[in-house]
C-alpha cells in the first residue's frame, strides 16, 4: 500500500504536497489517463502512446507515474527513482496536458497499481474518471497484478499496440482469461515503434546513438549523469 505520509512531506528544498503539479479538480469531473511505468528511461514510445490516448479518449490530462519500488522488478537492477522521475519531468515539460506524479517514488514500500488508483480516486473525492494506460505487453500478465479484478472494475485500461504483441496473439496466450479481461480494456492503435527502455540502455552501453529515440533533454540527462554505462 502506498504510504499516506507522502501526501504532505518535507523535501530538501521546501515543503511539497503529493498533489503538487497534479491537475486541479475544479467543479467538473476530470477525465485522466494514468500511465505507470519503470521508465528506465522514458522514450518516445511512451510519449506517443500517452498523446494518442489523450486525443482518442478525450483525456483532460495524462499523469505519468514512475514506479518507486516496482513490485515486478529487481530494485537493484533499476536506476534510482530520482533520476527516472527527473527524466520524466524533462520529457513532459513541453506538453501542457502531461504531468508527472511523485506518489509512487516517494513511497518506501512497493506500490501496486490498485493502491495508486485508489489514492487518485480519494485525492479527487471520486470526481474523476480514470483510465490506466499501458502497452499491449502489460495485458499479457495482468492476471498476476494485485487485485486485478478490482483494478479492472474500478479503472478501465487503454492498451496500445506494440510490435510483437498482437491482440490475436494475446488471445491465444491468455486463453480463458482474455475475454473477461478485454471487457475492460480499450485497444489503442499507435504507429508501431519497436522501441523499449532495454533497447535504449543497451545502445548507451554500446556507445551507439539514441538520438530521436527519446527527447533530446532526456538524452543529454543520460549522458550528463553517466547512466546506463556498464
Ligand atoms: P513496466 O515496468 O512494464 O513499465 O510497468 C508498467 C506498469 O505496470 C507500472 O505502473 C507498474 O507498477 C505496473 N505493474 C506491473 C506489475 C504488477 C503490478 C503493477 C501490480 O500492481 O501488481 P515500462 O517502463 O517498461 O513501460 C511503461 C508502459 O509503456 C508499459 O505499459 C509498456 O507496455 C508501455 N510501452 C510501450 N507501449 C507502446 N509502444 C512502446 C512501448 N514501450 C513501453 N514502444
């Protein structure tokens, strides 16, 4: 469960609230896309997915949620959360509809998506229509996520097409779970981009260019901080 203490905490440069930078609710119900990820690093596949979801599903905002201590990944193998958060901030700065949340990275415990979704509904007093944005690959193992039935019931997913993960293939691999899961999953066709964070990390380690695979500011941040160099 995400730590409630992150709602309002002190950080070295002052006091910051969990809702800092998050879209304000106002009187009308907000329609929001939440894009969770390890983002190690964020790249144009993530950004194109979020922007396409925003337009096709008429989202007021997309909030990127870098995972602090991802339950599904080896913590020692991932880049410190603060670097991943800052790369997300650099990547979204020119899009007025995109923001980044610190909710998960400020939590000391593993954050499960169901807990994050509950926190968001609480934060907006239910005055929120939330979609969780993923790539098609995430749907493949959704049944292993914490309380996945409740998660899907409370928050529909938008799943973007991804090279190597056709929905026909998912149907075969997921078997009987597919039909039930897909009742709450909206498919999103995006221009196919065979880009992954793994691919970018490998290219940096091999001293190969990553230009245009991620925003230039993120590329420069990676070099400046010697990230992904073996
Ligand atoms: P990843 O580490 O796969 O994200 O994590 C995705 C989200 O799943 C995070 O919010 C996790 O907390 C959550 N999760 C995972 C497992 C269990 C549970 C929750 C649980 O609650 O039990 P990446 O940084 O690798 O990628 C972020 C998203 O972007 C993913 O959905 C990925 O599929 C998608 N993506 C692309 N989509 C389209 N084209 C591309 C993409 N590259 C990545 N080229």
